[in-house]
C-alpha cells in the first residue's frame, strides 16, 4: 500500500557547517527519492490538498505524472497554475496548506508536496534544460484555465527583441508573435509574487503586460526579503523571472510609481487600460520604545535588504553592514528567523527575543527547527522595554522584562502579561526589529480614488477590484504582510477580474 511507505526524508547541510555559509540549507530530493515519495500519493477522489492551495495547483495530477516517471508532464501540469514552482517549493508554508490537508497526515506523515514541486522545477531547469513554462506548451487551452484567448507558452519563448529597461541588469524579452497579437495593455506595479502571478496569467491570455519595479532587480520580497540560504537568487529566482519574461512580459526596473510615474499617467497618457497594484507591505513597524533611534537598531526589512539585495554578506561587494558580535532580533515570525539566521552567518551570537512561548511562535516549524539547530538562542516570554546606548550613541544593551501568559484574547491566543520587577538587560551591539510591516502609502497618496483602511492597506473586493475603476490590487498591499503563495493566489484572482473587466469594457 502506498500509504505504508514512510515519508522520504530530505537531505540538508550539516547545521554546524551551514551556520558559516550562505549556501542553500536543503538539498532537495534526487530523482530516486522524488519518485519514491510521489508513489505515496493516494490520488484521492476528493483532493483536499488542491482546495487548500491558494493558487489551485493540480497536485494529484502533477504527482501522478511524476510517479509515472513523466517529469516533463508533471512540469506542464504545474505550469498551468504556477509561474514560480521552484520558489513555492522552497518557501511556501505547505504544512498549513496543501500538506496540512493531506489525508495521509491524519494518522501519519503527509506527502512532501512542496519538496516534490521543487524537484520537478529544479529537474526541468538543471537536468532537462527547459523550464516548466516551456514544457507546458499549448496544453493551457485544454486545461480550461484561461478566460480569454490563450497565447501558448511555446509560442512565446523563441527569440525576441530587448525592450527598454528602467536600469540595472534587467531586460525584458518578447517574441514577434506576441507583439502582433497583444493589443490591450495592462500595467502591473511591483514584481513580487502577486505581480509576477498576475502578469503571467494575463500574458498567457494575450495581454500586453508591463511590470514596473521600484528596485534595480525584479522579484520584490523574493529578492530583497528572503535570504540566499533559503532561496538562491541566480540559480532559482532569476531563472523563474526569466520564464515570466519569455511569456512576453516586459519588466521595467528603477521605476517608482507615485514619483517616477503615476497611475494617472499610465492610464491617461501611456494607454494602459487596467492596472494591478502588487507592491507588497514594505513599511516596517517599530515598538516606539526609548532608544530605537540609536545607531545599531535596524528594521528587519533594512537588514535583510542590505544583505540579500545589496549582497552585504559577500566580501567582493562594497556594501557592508554592521552586525557586531552580539545581535538581538525582536519578533517570532519567518522574517525574524531570516534576520537571526543571517546575522548568525555574519559571525554574531544571536538571540530571538519573543514575548510569548515557543509554542506561539508564528514562524514555520521548519524555520524554527533550523534556527535552533544552527545555534540561535531563544529568549521566550521576554519583551523589550528600552534600547540602551553608550556615550557615542551606539547600542550597548537591550532592556527587557519577563512575561507570563494570561487569559486568551479575542483571537484565542493567551495574552502576554509583564511580571513586575523582572526587568533585566541583554548586552548587545545590534537590535533588529522584526515586528511586521504595512503597505507603503506612496501610491495611495498619489492616486485619486484609491481608498485605504485603518491599517493603510488598499481597500479591494474579493476579486481584487479597488475603489477606482480599472485599478486592481492584491497580496500584501491589500491584506498586510502574509505569505508568498497567498500573494500569488491574489494575483491570479485579480488577473481573472482584469480580463473580465476589459472584456466588458470592450
């Protein structure tokens, strides 16, 4: 019986070794391991894993193809619904989504869906010399996923002329076939997971799509927010972004919408009939405690951006960062784990400071496990009250207070309560605040008709329509900080709404 086969473990770098480098932690499956793990899938009549996937990935279908040894077929199935399979296979919280709904997980270990998705994408790229989008071909039409005329992926990957770029090393490519067939223009603001997913679907359906990215490299949070040891940039991310370009999507970098251009100018002067806002949530939150303005206090966003986008961890880059010998990271989510594990690799002793217990940590269990393996120190039931500086204005300690869990709040979580008289200090040179983020208000403040809620998020319908006609939004810009896969799901939903809007408009 397939469900009697134990889950195939995945190989990883030794914790003591990986704590000193930025190489990818997880090695992933080889072909033999992937085929064995795929054989565990029961191919359920009612696949709950699919329902739990925000992008609707046809999980049983791709696993069945893989189990049969048809890796190209598996890649084609994945490409029908995801333009970032190697990314999602690495960073999605499968344990709370597809794998969390797997029937095998009721009494045992669920199928390693994420690791299988990663294998298919990596194999297609490294061994077969193609990509999932290239192998998908014109099967898209048969899949019934496109609401308007499909431009088959195979027809969009041959040749093309370089298009204008906002700068950096990013250049879009598009084939003649797409140029002659794509007529209606759609602008996508932000090249993160929501923007890439939205742009991919629209391009497949025949639209002329341009992504506008504020930074000098495309990828959004995938580029600046996730460390190299979890998501290799050149090996994985660049390749999948190039696959999106091969669909005919143009990417312009160094374009700040709200400053360089505006949504009004895009629609009124440049001929874009619809706009999708997928700018994420990049505005960091702080505790507003004394000493947060001292030298050596970072937001996790800045710390990770300096390391990931500006390559501060590499000696051959002239963009170093101050970490010091001891670092305190305040927070307990995935971003906190990323910042802590990055600081560790820069040579620091690192403390995670969190006001609840380990059981309440919002980060993925895998990330917490990896952090603990690598030597991160967890100071639980601890809350900062002041950052203490020296006479030169640099951080020298973090003053904290012990906490205990009180009664549950409205969400059901037990609220942390300070223990009187329990204040103490943790000597440290650097404090990194990883307390969440909210959307940058630049676009909402420079675009008439866009409403925001009290958290600064754009107001949008379930389909992604904002309060301004023709402008759609999705991902963290609407929900606040969430996950990559939820942003991709929102991008795909908005793409369908944009298609319906433009059909109705014509």
